[in-house]
């Protein structure tokens, strides 16, 4: 093979994937590890990578304890309510008690946070959200990470973690390839912090053709956070907890600022409010503890995201779609109109393009909304990710094994989408989790836990062969046909992705089946997944760019398989509006008031599933 | 809205190739200019549009749902710390200019070099504190929240 092997040795902290989680990790690691070797491996260019590449118009997780607004436990209560009870409250509390210190530093670094002219505090969009001019959010935090890191390797697609051969279940670094030069990169490290992203594009998207890239979460979020960790045998949690978003149709522009700040609201095609009429039946499904419309009205508790989706989906199915966002009132105020447009330009330019193309002026026309295809990630209103240790002073014994945010693999840490059970972290919380894992990783090294790691040249060479195999498959198979993409011995990455998306959609509860699945469908789906897995051994890449797509697909596949296993395991409908188990249409607290935990055996590929207890640290009512 | 590149404006400098998060802006080998090799993996994030020194890159809404004839252009100025947008509707009835700040400080100067700040004490290492904490949590003299300070207790499997 013509590609060079480039080895980076003696790394203390390797950050794999530098979005908000990874930049937080690299930045903080320097403080606790003054003389440690900190290296970043990033698939794109750190200045514009990850989910925040195009910017954000809000920071969605800020307590405001400084202004007497909220305490960390208030946020835990909110996240738990929104996720129908399923939250790692120790991790959520820990993130919330630190997150403000990250946000205050962002302001010091130059990130424009809007201020309320009357009170001097930050401009609130909602109880947890503050408004920012965040076009350059990512370049700013990237600057901080670059200052702390010894080396930043851009354009490295990390494909696998390296494992220690002296001690079972201990990480030893990572490998991947440069998507431009094609060179093979080996990173030998005592600790790895996975800051890679969650998964878009694993369920069939509503858009077709060119528009397939206009997904809600970035198309480059390839589930690598999960693909890397699952493949290494790390335990995962809550992978069934995919998220469906109610967003502006086609462009998937954000609705948070519209609802919370601009005070717009939704209605059906007849101009009627529709949500409340679905609530009595929904209360029967999920129980009064999770939806008590009257009580909720009195206490002003927000309705969980999934349940609002449920009302939306039900109303459309009843033939009263489309659902409109009523913007015509708010947009008469020129100031609010400007905010409405800035909100898109700052984080989803495509929605502005779409409205310009379709002449939708929200001042004179109420735009359509839709519910998206599902996504698997761990930092929005959903908590997929690795089963991680919590902090020593908060976590009960089942949740604590020595180092904060360490997975069940020694030396392997997570941040952002990678960590399970911590929804509502968003950008600032992900950055904070990166900081927490960096401190813990440095402690792990100082405690001597990363000594004596052995990585044989065989492991390195085997991975190299495996990584470049799709190029080989192409070269051999291509010669058998005249031209074109149809080949009896291989599929290309796009063909594989199309198959995965169709399969996930039809068997695992995508939009095409109204988010519905059941035991039988999941069993059939898993059989088909097994065969897809075999065919992915024959995925072919024409060039290095396609090789990147091939490995993204493999990460998406591993993520999807885990979603299947978890969805099959949890025999209840915990989140109506995210997905439904048609054979168990009720929320079942007697059997499923637990977190789901899985492990895929790296040698056999077999899954084992278990239930883990939920610990609560706050009551439902605010003190 | 995948991106496309105007032939007469692109000089093949590769800034877009360098910045694209999706690795889809590549240089055409015979024309030595950039183009979008995979429009259905384009997020319309505008990273390349903003990075192009010649404004050679533009966006045409996704063919499967966006009609032709619109325009959303941008100029990002790091020195002035602002970004300027112009949105033109297909029917020509709306033509908006919008301006927003992108930073309040000169680039990168206010970000600390953590290698140079004082090393944390052992006490701090053994605490739950992060860099700049507890001060930056509330910007006062208060400490970090703990279960004890907030009167909390973790209880197993309680159904509140």
C-alpha cells in the first residue's frame, strides 16, 4: 500500500473529535496537565467542525445562578421531566453546576452574549436559554483548544480505538486516516476523550435527492461517538431514546426563539389550537405523573417535547394538517421580525434560503411546520450515549468507578453526544463535559493508571488493512464491469447508506411508518441488519473521499444496530412522539422505570442488555 | 442549497477546500477551480461561502424543494467583527440587509494560554473545581454547588 504510516507516540490526552465537547476537553486538559502531551484528531477543520460549525443564535443551557435565576437541581428536574424520567441525575447535576463558568468565559473571550438593557443580565429566550450572536461560536472555542493543544491534526477520520494488549478493557489510543493525503495515522495515548458526534442520516430523511443534506443535525455527524465506543466494547445507555424534532418544514429551521422569545404559536389547518385536545388520551398512555394537564397548567410546567410531538403527529394523522407556526402577529413588530431572520442566519441559513426561494414572508404568511426523521444523539432533548462514571461527591456506587465521565473502558472518556443520560447539555453543557472529562483524564494519568500500555505492531497493521479494504474491494471488483455503479460484488457507501436508512425507517420507527414499531418488526429489522453488516464488509471506495464515507457509514451502522437492540429491549412506549412500540403502547413504570444499558462483545458482536437503577435527587415540585 | 462556484471568480486558492466541514469542496483537476463534489451532503452551513476571498461561492436552494431565483449573500469581516447578510426573494418583493456582530474582542487575544497560568494546588486537584472556579460560576465569592450545600440526597428508584 502506498500510504504512509504516521505514528504519534507518547500522547497523554487524545481528543477524538473537536466539536464543543472536544474543544472543551483540549482547553481544560492543559490546566490540569501542564506538562502533558495533548493532541486533537479532527475529521474536518477545527475552526468549523461539529454541530456548531455554522454558529448558534442561543446558548440553550445556562443556569444564571449569578443572577439568582436557577439552581442546578432545577435544571435536573426540568431535564428529567422532559425525558419522561430517564436521566442520569448525577451527571446532569454535575454539568449544571459547572456550566455557567464556561459561559462566563465565552463572554470574556469575545462571544457576543446579548444583555437585557433593564436588568443587565443576559437576554433570556426561555428559562434556560440565553440569546447570543453566535456566528463565530465555533472559531472562538477552537481558538481556545488550539492554544492548549500540543498538536491539532485536522482532516483525520478516526476509525477505531486502539486497545491495550497488557490489560484487558483498557484504551491505548486511536487510528484513522487523513481524508486528503490518505495517510494512515496512529495515535498512541494513555487516555482518549471521545468528542465525536451523534448521528444524522441513519433514518431515511424526508428530503430526497439534493435535499438529503438538509438534515436537522449536521450531515457530517456520523454517529462516530457511538461507532468508536461500541466497537471497543464500551457500555451504552438509552440508545432507544432517539429524538424527533418539530421544525419549519423542509429547511428544519429552529423554533426555540420563535416559541419562547417571539411568542409565536402553532395551529392546525383550520386555525385551531390542537394540542390540548390530545392530552387527556395521552395522560392515559403515560400516566398522571408525566402529564397532568390541569396540574401542569397550574404549576406552569412545560409539556415534554415528545408529548408535544405526539399531539402534532396525531393532529396531522387526523387530517388536519399542515400545522402552521403563527408568525404574522409577532412579525408586525420590526424588531421581532429582524430577530426572526437573524435567528436563521446565525444557525440555519438554509431556512432563510428556502423562504427567499418560496417567497414565504412570515409577516404575511404563517409558515408550515413538520416533524423530522429521528436522530440519535445525546446533548439535545435526548440522552443516547456511553454509560459513564459520575463525579465522586454526587454519584451513588453504581454510577461511580473512579473517574468522572469515564466509560466502562479504562482510560476512555466521553463529552457531549458521547455521554449517555445527560440530555439538555447543548453546546455549553457539552463544552463543560469536555472540561470535566479532561480533568478526570489527567487525574487517571497522574494516578498511574495509564502505565505499561502495550500495542503490538500486529494490531496497528491489522487495522491498517481493515481501513483501506474498501479501496481494494473497489479496485478488484471494478475491473469486472464496463462502467457505472452496479456491481455484483460490492456496494458503494451511498448505496449502503440508502439501505440502512430504509431499514431503520421501516423497521425501527422512522417517519415513513409514523414512528411506529413492535417486537416483530424489530426482530426482522435486526436480521436484515446482520446481512447489511456482512455486505458492509464489501463496501467499496473509489477514492479517499469515498473511503471517508465508507467509514462514516460503518459508524452509522454500529449506532443503528445499538438503537435496534435497545428499542427491542425496552418493552414500553416511554416517549410517545419520539417512537411507539405498537405492542406495548403504554408507559410502564413498574417494569421500566430504569435506564437501559447494553454491551456489544467486540469479539463476537453479540449484545447483552441490562437494566440499571434510576437515582433521583430532587422531587417534582420546586422548593 | 448546495453550494456552487462561479467559474470567472474562483482562482483555485482552496480556502473553501480547507474549511468545508463535510469535505465536499474539492478542486477540479483540469479546471483548477473549486466545486461541490457531493451536493446531497451539503448542510448549507455557508462556511465555504464565508471563507472565499473572492465571493466566488454561492448557494442555490436544494432542487427537491427550493424554487430558483432567490439569493442569500454574506460578507464576514473578522477585523471589524461583523457579518453582513443580504436576502433577496424570488418575487423581488423582499430585499433585506442584516448586520450582526461576530465577536466583541480582537481575535483570540482574550483567550488565556493555560500553560502559563499558575498551576492548580493539590487541594484544587482533589476538589470538584475546574479552571477559574469557583469564581466564574457566579462571579462572586460563593462556592460550587454540592448535594450538601443544596440540601439534596440521591435516592434509588423513587417514584416522585
